[in-house]
C-alpha cells in the first residue's frame, strides 16, 4: 500500500505556487486531470449585458433665441427623445430638425453646411433668415 508521500509511477512533480506544496506535472500525451472543487474557476459571462450605448445628436444649426436649441449642443438619447426635448423650437422652426445630426456623421455634415449648393447649407441659411426676421 502506498503512503501519502509516495508519488505514483510515471508522474513527475513540478514546484507549485508558494505555500501549496507540490503539484503533479503532466507528461506530453497524457490527459489532464479534472479540476478539483477547490480550484477556482472563472465564470465567463456573456458580453450581451454590456451597457447600452446611447445615441448622441449634435445640433449644427444657428442658436435659436429663447429656446434650448443652441449651436453645437450635444444631446444624448434616441432621435425621438431629442425631438421631444426640443419640441417647442422644432414646432416654430421645423427646418431645424434637418440640422440635428448623429455624432458619427458630424464631420461630413459640418462640411456640407459650409459648402454652398446642398440642402444642409440652404437649411442653415434659411434658419438664419427666419430667426432674424
């Protein structure tokens, strides 16, 4: 009968982490032993529970006086929530809705506002005229 200090034949030992004694090493081609209940296992949680990303919208039109719609203001939420927040300004100036752009589209939209001959630059100019009249 083998005592607890004897090693099974064919199994080499390798130094274990500090304070844990010896751990058996596994030879090439041998099956790895199953993990014991004492060995902590990492629970791999699915990444589906990541925080939901909120949409960000930027108003690239002129500031509309006496409203919350300010030039270059950034608002988080869905487009319908953003429209609800600026409902009073968008009812008075419906063209301002075209100048609410997603942050992802911001560089291209800003370039189009500056270039004459497209809908965004015309909308911006029309809003300036409407605000000043």
